């Protein structure tokens, strides 16, 4: 376990090597990056077995990094079940995505001209995320957190010649950065209050006498604000759909394993902090459910396949946050894992379609692809059904855990809203599958064919996993995931089934699918059109993404930029022209006026001398007289 | 002949010189007036030296200095006047105001 | 002390002066020779500076000031040529070395009258070194002034003017404003220095002896509080302290590339360094009394600079205002008066110096090729100018405080120090860092990304020489970002010995 710090090193090494030498390597060194991430994936398992051997729990291995004044900052690691499952998920999805990318970044017989850079950043992305989950202190965590943000920026903006990609990359970085302001303030508050950066130490001394509870409360909210940015929670979710501008495998990575999971992970890692602040927990749950419902609603009306998936991610992240707010640590992380597998598959399937259909993403132009792309459509369908919550696919189990946690820990209002979200999930997933893969094949898609093997195999593997991974919830060899993945300080809880919730969730999910079939089951769109007409206003609001983007744009254009333009003008007119040029110009003006006293005539100077001497003489005389 | 007589004579010459410096237009006359003023001072120095009763000749020595410097100054000034005459065709001081602000 | 340790500091001053003399002797037509002399001397300075930094002994018991060298000069007045470095000056010496080398490499791009350009540049460098290593107030001030004077000619002769829609800034205006404001401020400093000398009244300008005398109560608390504003404004102006900052954007924009690098990179640090060396060391009680004012002004710097930078449409103005913003962190860190904040401030001086030199090098290169710096016109440069983009983005990421690069470590230390004293102001500082991200990324997206206008199709990328210079600047940025311990150890040695610093012994609580 001590050697677990090596896991991210592979990726960092690959990045550094590729960043410097990719021009001189065959294939721009892309295989090196894949090898590095495979090595990291392999290295996870000894860590797991070592922990099973030495005892499941929190293992801490500190290491010195630097110190300033009394502040000691290390780059040590924490190895606990949370870390292990995250490591496994991240490395696994990264391997799949990178292998898939080998095919995706190849068009015809030529690689993308910047393929080396693509893989270099991929490596850095995975490595940063691995460092994030291993970090044992707040600063290192923040370091990794920001590096993850950087990589998303670089990858979303990978095709930077496209104005939209450049803008999307900027939007993602700036939006998450706004959240990071909160996170950094929260982190610094904690560091100053507790005098250490060590996560475990801080979490253990939260309730100590002498600790200012106001600071703890404030930092809980602020840290969560950071998590909201990265995990695309309302109202900081606006970057997520735009992040589609990057290559599709990047979306798979961002949505399944890195970036958006960082926020959920952060809340889980600092779980005791939120546990100690009840109001923060409630806020997390509320934000979570709002995000879940908004995401689901938007997924329902979007016509762009990748956007549907993006909003679906947003909705599921809302589920995870809701679970965390309900105290369902296990449920949240479990769902994170299951969703990660399913969503990676969905995005890679979408990528496979785009690869075949010339980057087409509008689902209205698709249909009947089932016949042309059997592997892709099977994978997509499995993933969609999983996320819709159909047993025995993996996300069904995790969704059930969340339902239990919410029912056990929160107000019934949350339960009802969550059930609504379950129906919506099934509905939009059903819609996507039906519209894209079923029905008649459009003539323009006649030439579409299945993607190359290097892309199809990862899909097939993921599909199998989506079926089987859910069973880790069950008491097989242990008493259910709840005994392995436990929040610090909580009692392990065995797998349990509450029949009423189980039945409710299955019935609702199936109901949602049935509704989808009723609406989108055949070519006839009149039913949907009628519904859209009926609820035109609501549809407009949702289709315009609740006008959130407009609101942000308005704020930036009308407030931020105006303020800065005003300040720049103030700087120029007041500070510079008045404050600096003012004294300068007054000196010049004074000189300009005084110069008329200088005639240049000898007689005037002479008179001046005489008058001066006369005055001096007079003064001397007065002094001598007065004594 | 007392010191006062020398004083009065010197003051009279000085005032004539001062008037000349302030009132004359011709540069040559101004120069001559300055010479008058210098000589008035010289007269003072020599007179004080003679009447001081210390038996020293400091006043006389300084007067010699002044004469020397005055000679140098006149040489320089006349050269300037010559240049002015050549370049401007006259030496009217009222027309020379290159230093005007 | 080894022979080298005894003489290295004085040679860091003699060498640039000698270089200037050698250059004077060169015939003006030997342009190539002038370049080689300049670059060679820069390289020697870099080696010497690195040696000073490495040889500096930061172990617990080591002297505060090391490599001390004293030449008696005016014994009756108490002025000696007295040199030495402490843990705060050592990183500054290294910074000067790095920027002197890269600056002289970039200066090889100067076509007009290269010889005289190099002469003035090296006089400037001599002044900078002298200020950092002098521990005699008189020579401290002497070198401080020496560093300022060549600026005027460098900017007014080799600079560039900019025209905007409704106003213009000529290079003469920039040069005049920069020099007049700094000289006016240095009058305040000089008054402060003379007053300290007279009031402490031990007949010496030696900073160490003055420091000890002040600690023993040689300067009344009232006197310290009266003198500190002079020093604060005087040096603060050179550090870009709000509201005395406007010389900085205008001056830096007008200056030629390598002068901007040196000026924003090193000279602005002289101001902050002066506050520490004179203000904190000799006027500790004054510092304490005025710390809050300094703190607030520093925070204003951060936010004001960042917001102003957002509205700029000229690449160099953006960088110029970002300097104002970043020097705010240095000022905030100094004003915290605790060991973490001051460590952060000193590291930020180093980090910002390198970063801003890189910025100006890249922006200068773009200007030389495109003959414009207008961000509304430039676009899509990335695909043709890969190196340029890479270096600009690295500088930008450092500036927005990305971990893994030096800016983050420095800023986060400043924040922790600041939160310990004034949480609200610290939070505003963090907000400033987010604003930095906004303007830097908008700039990158607009200028480097997106569709390229056909008129920029033929812009060549950086030359190997420029790549080498910029690469040399990237190395310390990454090194400090990943492995800051050696720097922090040296800085700690200096910070711990400063009077009036809260060591935060026993943890932060």
C-alpha cells in the first residue's frame, strides 16, 4: 500500500515524456500513454489485496513536500476503500477510453495531427485524478483538483481552431474556477483553523473544544461550492453540456471517471465535515435533487445525442449529491462507480455513432442504426437501461441504495421528488434508444457501418461489466458493499432489501420506459408534437436550459465587463489623468504663467538687482535700528 | 580730506554708473557705466584701506584684483558687443531679448 | 569563507559595469560582438547568481547575512561599501541572474544601436544587483537610483508608442512618467533614510547595526510611525502600490521587450524588497502600525489590477495590469507580518519575476512579428505559432495560480498567511485569483484559439534563440511549482530573522 503513490506517477511520467519528446516518437508516442495507464491499472490490484490482507480501513502514509513557517505540507497518501474503488474506476475507464481513442483519433489511415498531445493530456488527466483520490492533505487535494480542471480545459479545447471549442473550454475552466474560489477559501479556512493540512487530522478534530464552529460551518459550505463547480451542480452546471466540444472519448472520461466525479469524491472524502454541519447536508441534498430534476428535464427535450447524455450525467450527479446529503456515503460512491461504467459506455457508443456518421449528433437525423451497428446499439441499450434503473443491470442496485438512504435520512418530499426523477430517467433514456436505434434507417445513414474493432471491443467489455458489476452490492463473499465502503466513523451496514422501495423503483422505471415506448415507439411523431404544443411554454423554458446560460451571459456582458470597462476608464481618467498628470500639468502651467515675468531685457534684470539690493539694505537698516 | 569725502565721491560715481546701466540703451555705454560702478567700489576699497589704520594693504590688493577682473570682463564684454554689432547691426540693449520667456 | 564567497557579491556588481565599459569601447559597427559580449556577460551573471543561491547556507545556526564584504569608504560619515545576502535577497539575486541572462538573449533582437542598448541594460542590471546585495543604506539607495536612470533612455529611445481609439500613449510619455514618478518616490525614501540615520544617531549607514540599535530602542515608536509612510509609499510606488501604479502599465507597454522583462520582472521587486529591507528591518513598529493600511492597499491592488486587466485590448497592457495585480499579493504577504505570509510574498516576488519576464518575452515576440498587440485583431495564432502559444499559456497558467507552477505555492502561502490575519481581505485576494483566470483565458481564447485571420497566416514561430530564452524561464516556474522546498528553506532563513515577524510558533492556532 505504501507504494500506491506510484499509481499516478505513470501518468505524470507519460505526460512529461510525451509533452517534450512526442515529435520524435513513432505514432507521437500514443502507445506509451496507453501502456502507462495500463500499468497504473495493474498497480491498483496489489494495493487492494494488500489492504484486504492488512485490514480494511484507513491507511495513511505521510511524506514531506515543503514547509513554510509552521506549516508542513506533504504529498502523502490515504489508502482506504473509497480510494481503492476510485482508483479502480479511474484507471479502468481510462484504459478503456485510451484504447478506444486509438481508433477514434484515426480518420481513414491518418492520425489526428496532434494525437500525441491528445494522449499526453489524457495521461495527465488520469494521473491528476488518481492523485486527487490518493491525496492525504487539503493542499495536495487542491493541487490535483486544479490539474484536473486544467486537463479538462486542454481536452475540451483540443480542436481549438473551432471558436466554439475554444469558448467551451474557457467556459468549463472559468465556471469550475468560480467554484474553486469557494473551495480554496474553505480549504484555507480549515488550514488556518486547525493549523494543519492533513485531512485525517482535521476530520478527527472537528468537534474538539476550542474549534470555532462558525468556521467549520462556513468551510463546509465553501468546500461544497467547489464541489458544485466540478460536479456540475445547479447553478454551476452550465459548462457541462458545452464540454461536448471536445473529442467524444474525452466526454466519456470526463463524465465517467474524472472531473465530474471529483466533486462527489471531495464531499465523500470530507464526509465528517458535512456530517458535522447539518445545514450543509440539507443544502447538499437540496442542490442535488434540484440538479437531478433539472438535468432530467433538459435531457428529455434535447435533440443532440451528446447533450442528452451530458444532462443525464448532470441528473445522476444530482442523485449522488442527494445521497451524500442524506448521509448515504456508500450509496453515493456505489452509484458513482456504476454510473461511471454505464456512462462511459454510453459516450463511447455515441462516439462510435459519430465516428461512423460524420460527427452527426442530432438524434432526429438518426434512426434504425440497430441494423448497421449491432455492437454499438447493444452497448448503448444496455447502458441506457442500466441508468434507467432496470434490474439486474448495475445502476439499478446503486439507485436502490440511494432510495434507501433518502427514505431513511431525509424529508419525504425528497423521496417523492427522487421517484419523479427515476421516472424521468427512464423516459429520456428510453427516448434516446428508441429514436436513435429503432425505427426506419434514414437514407443519409445508408453508408453507416460498425466502428473498427479497437473501438468495438471496449464497448463490448463495458456492456458485460454493466451487467455484472451491480452484483458487488450483494452479499457475495462479504455482507454487501456497505461493509466495505463505509464513511469514516459510520458502522458498516449489510445489504438489505426493503420490498416496498424495490418494487416502487422497478415499477416506476418500467413505467417510464413504457411511456417512452408509447411516445416514441414508432415513426409517428404527432403524439410528441401534440404534447410539445400543449406545454409550449414549459418546453421553451427547458429547451432554453432554464435561461441559465442567458443569465450568465447577461451578467458577464452587462455587469462584469461594464464594471471592468468603468474601472479601466477610472484608472485612465482619474488615477492617471488627474492623479498623475495633474501635478505634472500644474507644474507646466505654473511655468507657463511665470515665464511672462521674464522679458529678456538687460535693463529689467538690472532694475531687479537694484530693487533687490535696496530691499536687503532696507531690511538690514531696519534691523540695525530696531536693534 | 576725510573718509566721508571719499565715500561721497564714490557714492556719486556709483549712482551715475547705476543710472547709466539702467537707463542707457547702447551696450557700450552700459559697459562704461559698469566700469564706473566698479571703479566707485575700487575707490571705496582703497579709501577704507588707507583710512583703516591697521597698516595693512588688503583694500589696495583687492582693488588690484577688481581691476584685473574688470579688464578681463571688459575684454569679454566688448567681444560680445562686437559679435552683436556684426550679427544684428546695432547694439541697442532694448532689442536684445533672446532670453525672453 | 572561501575566496569565491568573499568576492562573489562585489563581482555581481562589477561584472555588468565592466561589461558596459567594454561595450563602450567596442566600435558601434560590431553589432554581433556587442551581442556576444552582452549574452556572455548575462550567462556569467546567471552562473554567479545561481552560485550565490546554492552556496547560501540555510541551516539553523547559520548567519542571517552571508558572504559579507566590507570596503571602508567614508569613515567619518559612516558610509561603507558593504555587501551581504540573506534568505530574502538570495532568491532575488537568482531571479536577477535568470532575467539578466534571458533578457540579454532577447535583447539580441534589437536592431537599432544595439551597442548602446546593451550598455544601458547592463548599467541597469548593475544597479539591480547592487540594491539586492547592499547592506549599507547609502549604497542601497545609490544602486536603487542607478537602476532607474537608464530606464528613461531605454524606453524613450528604443520603446514603442501605442494608439487607441480615443487616446494615445507615446513612448516619451511612458518613459517620462515612469522615471519622474519613481524618482519623486525615491525622494521620500531618501528623506526616510537620512532621518533614520540622523535619529538613530550611531553614525553609520550599516543596516545591520542600525537594525540592532533600533531593536534596542534607538528609534522612538513615534518616529518609526512617522517615517514608515515615507518608506511605504516611496518603495511601494516601485512595487506598483495602488494608487501609485499607473507608471507601471504605461511604462511597461512603452518599453522594449527585454527592458519590460527586467523592469517588471526584477525592478518592481526592488520596491517590495525595499519595504522589507528598510521598512520592516529598520522600522518594525512603524510597519506594525501601518500594516493594515498596507494590507488593504495590497488587496485593492489585486482586485483592481485584475478587473482593469479585463478591460484592456492591448496584450502588453493586460500583462502590465496583471503585474499590478500580482504585486498586490506580494504586498499582502508582507503586510501579514507572519512567517507564512512573508514566505509566500518572497516566493511570489521570485515567481512573478520569472512569469512576467516570460509574458513580456512572448508578447514582444508577437509584436515584432504582427506589428500589433491588439487583442481584437489578433486571432487563431495557436496553429501556426505553437511555441509562442505554449509559452504564453504556461505564463498565463502560472499567473492564474495553477498548481504545479510556482505561482500557486506562493499565492496559497500568502492566502494562508492573510487568512490568519484578515480573512475578509484574504478572501478578496482569492477572488482576484479567479478574476485572473477570467482575463487570461479570455485572452488565450481570443488571441490564440479560434479561426485564424488570413493576414496572420505567415507569422513565423519563435526562433530557436527565443525558444531557448523562454524555455530557460519555464524551468524555474515548473521547478518551484513541483519542488519548492529548497526555495522555501532559503526564504525561511531570511524571514525568521526579520524583526517584528510573527513566527506563529506553536502552530497556527
